[in-house]
């Protein structure tokens, strides 16, 4: 594609800009807008810039066919490049390619070094997270063992409380039996008293006729009454003693039951605290595992991105001079 000649203001022409660029290139320097303006001694950057872009666009074709200055393409693109300028341009071009290769090799080496450092950092982070996870697993196992021991203690305390409850019920049944026996004894004593009263009435009615026999009978009956009264007193005292013993056993059983209930409450509170600590440890382990997965995914994405940026074989890069930049219309 032929470059269109641009007529600049104040007499600055495309041929002049191209000639100045050739002169700068012949000095072994890279033609820039400021250097071309210094070579011309005039021209604004806005005017020289588009013309210099056109010069760069046609430079590759002119370097490829310097021996045919009369070709139509070169006639359309501009004047032929002088031999010194051509040699300088080729040397500058080779130097640019070498610098580009060196820069690419340095960038690849730096990328590989950074990649290795990041991989080492990732490995160390994974080791730290693995150790932390192992520590949390150990804590979780210890908490589980402690909870099992607490559960066993609670079960034993509950068993003892149940046994005391059964003992309390047994004492209550004994107390009820003693009360029933006392009632039966009282009924028997009342029956004996009534029978004795009936007998005394009979003996009183027959006293006149059987005085001596009645007196003897009365003495016998009084003796029996005394024995009955003594037996009643003995049974009452025995019943009172049994009631006191039963009451003391019931009070002791109730105190023991209250102590066991307090121990069960304490153990249940400790169990709840251990459950909270265990849940916190599990949540922490899950958070660290999620953090490890996220960090691993990020580093893997970074490694893949760095591998994609690395060329397959940096030494085989080739820059075609003829396919650089297209001239502006």
C-alpha cells in the first residue's frame, strides 16, 4: 500500500521529514519526533509526527529492496534509502532485535524466578495449613474423648440417682408398712380394751354372786391389762423408733439426691461448654480448609497464567520487518 504524501504547513514537506529521518538513522540513532525536528530545524510535533509514522511504515519495504530504486512501490513510497543509511538501519534493526530477544529472555527468567518463589511460598503455606489442620483435628479428638468421659460420669451419676430414688421408694414403703402395722396394733389394742371393758362389766354384774372369784378374776384381768398396756407401750416405742429411723433414712436419701442433682447440673454445664468449644474448633478447621482451597486455587490460576505468558521457545522468535506497522492513510 503506497503512502500518501502529506503537505505540512509552513513549507514542511514529507520528503524533508523522510530525509531528516534517514539522516538521523545514518547517525546510528533512532529517529524520533524531537530528533527529526532538530535535524530539520523547524516543524511542530503535530506536523512531524504523522510524516514520521509514514516513514516508519515504508522503511521495511525500502530495506528489503534497496537495489531497485526505480520500482513502482518504492517510487510511490518515497526516495530510495542511501547505502550508509541502509547499513545503519540494518544494524539498528539487528540491535533492536537482539535487545528485544535479551529483554524477552530476561523477562522469562524473571517470570520463572517469580514463579518458583510463588510455588515455594504456596508449598510453605500448604504445609502450615496442614499442620494447623492436624492440630485442630487433635484438639477435636481430645474434646471428643473428654465429652465421652463426661457422658460416662453423667450416666453414672444418673444411675446412682436412680438407685437412691429406688432406695427412697423402698424406705417409703417400709414407712407405710410400719404405719399400717401400728394402725393394726392400735386396732388390736382397742379391741382388747373393748373386750376388757365388756369383761369388767360382766364381772361387775356377777360380783355379788361370785365375789371371791370375781376378785381373783379382777386381779387376773388387771394383770392382763397391765401386760397389754406394757405391750402397747413397747409397740408404740418401737414404732416411734422405726419412724425416726425411716425419717432419718429418707432425709439422708433426699440430701444425697440433691447432691447428685447438683453434680448432674454441673456436669451438664461442663458438657455444654465442651460442645461449644468443639463446635468452634470444627468451624475453625472448616474455615482454614476453605482458606487453603481458595489460596491453592488462586496460586494454581496464577501458575497457569504465568505458563501461558511464557513462549514455547524464546530462541525461535522471528520479527518480519515487512509486517511491522501499516502506514496511515
